């Protein structure tokens, strides 16, 4: 595969973007939302910083700084961020602030980090200690949230708090492994309502009904990234054991011909199901990075590369001289009560729109590409 076309694709994404109107935030564009702090932009910022680190090309760093600078004010307050919503999605973009603070020395980035950490400190929790996904979703734990919150939390602990709360982070991952992981299928359910009150939850287990690919992808990326930032072998060993079991369980679900994963992971070519880009890219990234860092068997570098190449072959296309990445599920969630369509069934997950170039797919795709670059060095 000629990977140079991907460099051109990344360049197009940043050339066609301003902080006020990022080309990759299809959700915002569709709904006419005002620009504000969000996890979708955070995916792109994290991936672009990885590209900067591996290439040394300052244009990526300059782009990230200009983009994030627009959202962070001098006093550390953040455009569009509302602390009192206690939405873990809002922590994700905070990851790149650690890198920007180190690279630029801008005091406002550290102030913004501290503001976001105040959300971590006040985030409502289940009785077992896991963060609620959002204040409006009491007692609900979603796989997505482990990526959104725990990687930021781990970085803060490692860089500014001597790792004092590493045990809390490990515990939150372990609670998900113990309660949301189907040991026979070796897959994680998307959501878990600890109170068992949500309309989508099983009355006995509190679990949602299906294995949604992107949520599993978020979780695997959350694991590998948290491990990579964590100090202390005892803590890391516990998370590595969970990560290893998770990756080994997922391998059986790779489509043997197309080398990608399906939108509803265990349902294969069932009518309506489709090979999905974002979750496939996330798992490819987790495999490649985990193998590189020695958390899982080295052979997973080859498996991850096969999945990445499968995405390129299936969904990277050219129209009017411009590359586009397709096969991306635009969004999916569980509830709230006022939106009973989002019920966690197979039928629901295959009903959401499929789009091109949304950062929930392009971000992980670029993250996986940075690992491919390291593999080829």
C-alpha cells in the first residue's frame, strides 16, 4: 500500500479547517452548532500531535496550537465548556493541553488543565466508584467514557499529582471488565446502568443489549493509552492483563476477507450490518501500539496493520482529486428516556447515519497511521 496518499489526506483536513469550522466535525455541521469544546475535535488534536511527534514537522504543532488557542481563554476558561454538566466527553480534548503546555509554555493551558481536573474531582460516581457518563445519565457507565475521562485523568496524575489516584483509575477499568465483559463472547456491552432503571438496561444485570464496535474501540484505546502514561509496574500489570484479554478476544471477530470489524461486532454479515471504519481504526491502533510497547504479543503489529490496510482498501476513496474516508458511523448512544430509539439493539445501531471524513473516524485512522509510521521506521 502506498501510504503517501494518507499524508495528502491529512494535509487536506487541516488546510480546509479553521477553529470556527472544522471540516471533520460533521455532527456540528449537520446540527448547525456553535463552535465549542468537544471530544470530536479532541480526537483530531491528539492524532495530529502524534503525527507531529513522529515527523517533527512544525506545521502540525502550529495548527494544533492555533486551533486550541481559539478555545482556551487567558484565564483558563474554555469556549463552550460547562463544568456543571459533568459530561466525561468534555475531558477528552484536555489531553492535548498537556502537550501544548509543554511545547509552548502558555500558562492558560495549565489553567485549563486544572479546570478540567476539577471536573474529575467532582464527577458523580456509581456506588462502585465509576464515573457517571454524564450528569443527565445517573449511574450509567458507557465504554466510551473510559477513553474520554481516564486517559486525561491518568496524565494529570502522572504529571501533576505523583500518581496518587492511579488505584482509582485501575479500579474503574476493572469494574468495567468485571461487570460489562461477556466472558463467553469476549466482548464488552456498550452500556451499564448500575441502578438498572434505564429503559435500555437489562433488569437483572443493568447491561445494554449489544456489542457496538466503536464503544469497544474507545475502551481498547483508553486502556492502551492509560497504560502508556501510567507509572508503577503494579498498576500497569493489572491493566495490561485486562488489555491482553480484550485484544485476544477481539481477534476472532475480524472479517477474514475484508480484515475489518462489523458495526455490531458479533453479528457478522447479518442483513443491515456493515464493516465500520472508526471502531476498526481504534482497535488497529490499540493492537499496533500495544505490540510496540510490549503489552501484547508482537504479532499483533501485523494484525493491526492488516486491519488498517483493510480500512484503506474498503473506504479510502478519491473524488475530484480529493481523498475521502467513508464507512464512519456518525453517532450512537443510549437514551435518554425522551429518545427511546436509542435502545441498544442491533436494529438501532445499524440505523444511525454513515458518513465520510468525520473525526470520530478520521482521528483514530490518523492515530493508527502514526503507529504504522513507527512500524515502518
